[in-house]
C-alpha cells in the first residue's frame, strides 16, 4: 500500500507541473498527427553498431574518433551541405573535455567553423536531452536545422565515482544520488519485492528478441556503417548481443553485488556496458519540404521528472504518465514504447506498474541485450523506435528511461516514413 501511495503522490505532483506552460503543445491524437509547416521533424535517424566495453569492436575508439566517423557517414549518406547546419548538440556523460572533442570531430568531418556546437549531460537521457535542445531551439525560431547526437565510450571513459563534501553527503537523498547504479537496482528489487526469477524472465525476453532481430537483419535498417582507424576498420554489426541465452544459463549466473544484502542483479539481467553513437537531423517541416528532404518522423514533446534517488529505476512510472498527460494521449494510443532496460529489477517493476502489454515494449530487445552506452541511449531509442514504427506502418512512439541520481525522461514522436 505504501509503494502504490508513493507512486500516486509522485504522479500527482508531476501532473500538476505538467499543466504549466503547455499552451503550445498539441493535445490529443488528431492534433498530434496533424501536419503543420512549423512542426519539428526528423529527416535522418541512424546509429552506429555498438560494441562491448573493454572487449568489443569499439574498445579502443575514443569519442572524438567515433563522432568524426558518424559525422562523415551522415554527411556522405544524406548529401547534406554542412554549411546549412545551424547548430549541433551532443549528449554524452563521462569523457573529459567533451565540448572540445565534439567541436574538433565536427570540424575534422568538414562541418564549417561557422557551425556552433554544444554538449549536454543528463546522464542516461543525454541523447534525448540533445534532441530536446535542438527541437526547442527550432521551435523558438533560433535555428532551422540542427543535429542531435548521443555518444559514449564506456571503454575509454568509465563512470567516475562522484565525490561530494561531507556537508552535502550528510543529507540522505544527496548521499543516495551519488551511489553506484547497481546499488539502486538492488534497492528497487528489495523495496518493491522484484524476485530474481522475475528479473531473469524479463531479461530472457530482451535477449531472445534481440537475437531474433539481429539474425533477421532488422538492425541493419537503423545502423549506418562507419569507417575508423584511417579507413582500416569498418563496423556495421553489433557485437553486444549474446546468442543462445536460456532460462538455465541466466539462473546459473552469480549476483554481481553481494555486498548489498539480498543480491539479485547479474550480468545477464542488467544492461551491458558499451560504446556507440547515434544521430538525428531535425528541422522544420516547411524547410524539409522546400529542400526536398525525406521526413521520417516528428518530435512532439519531452519531459523530465525527479524521483527518490534510492529508487532511481522506477522513474518511467512517473515520466510516461506525465508525457501522456502533457499531450492529451492515453497509453493505448502509443504503438511502440522504447523503455530503457537499465536493470531487469526496475524494468520489470515499471512494466507491471504501467500495465503496458510487453508486445508494445522494446519489440527488438532493449539494453539488457543490446547494451547501454549512457550518452547514446536516449538518441538510440528514438532511432530504434522510429525504424520499428516504419516497419509496422504504425504512428506513435513513446521513449523513456530512468536517469542516474533519481530522475526520469520521456518523449513522444510520430512516424512519418512510408513502410
């Protein structure tokens, strides 16, 4: 009873906040699907293949080389005149001097010095934040064409240990928000009674779906091949998916965090640590039509919420209802949900609290199977979701994720690509 009461209070607070400053947002399905000249649309959405951190195909590739390759491939594929780009925003978490590396990568790819760039860090939602930043700039009339990038090399730049002074850490919430993410997984599992068996069941769904999608070539539709190491290496297939995962193989894995009480998080039911990058090109509908660019999607709205840091993973339970309320949709209106699988403990709890059919969630697997390069994920989920909508000739994507330190994000996108 306490758990449900806490969630309801959180939802009430975010609903109250969501009703402020929403006059410009479309509300209701018909309004969202309506096409207007000033809509923020997506003309290109692709990702690199991903690699296992420390072991995979990108383990020696720093973020500047990864972005340089992605910029090169994007410009070559789209034939976009880089001088027409008004702004670039890169979502990333842990590389040192990320703005310098991003700016250098863009310049080396032939993007003119007149094109500015920024970086943003909202941890696991950094890629979605980059999309939001460019979309809001276009909506405000401050630019008309921008690139939103999500990138992370967890091989080269693993998560640093956050450090705060004693006066700050004495606050229990402040203390909790700097703890390892594995600890928050165990706290969710213990507080919300998510069993090891249930975590493994949801993990198996992710592994099975991702293996099937990979074997059928589905991911090739969203991956753009990139060339690295001065042209000596080309990658175009994820090396993160583990084939042949079974209930038995999952059940045999030992918990990785035995120091935190009754431990149930394993290498098989938690998101992988990985490397990769993704990009979306955004502009106005009017400009896209004038330039003859294909329109594959539309940005509708995004939102971010806060939750108790100790139970960081439950944030989609607050973020998804809030974004739906913002734009006047019901959860049944959404065709595909891409919800980040940071850990099976939090993912299982969110799915069951939200009461969304699993058929609609991560139909080609999620981060447990695919990996979770922190800054990339928020952009990658949009790339993946739009590609799946196109295959199904369906309309609406809701993407969401929990965020380290106790936050959550969500966004709504419309498919406009032809099947």
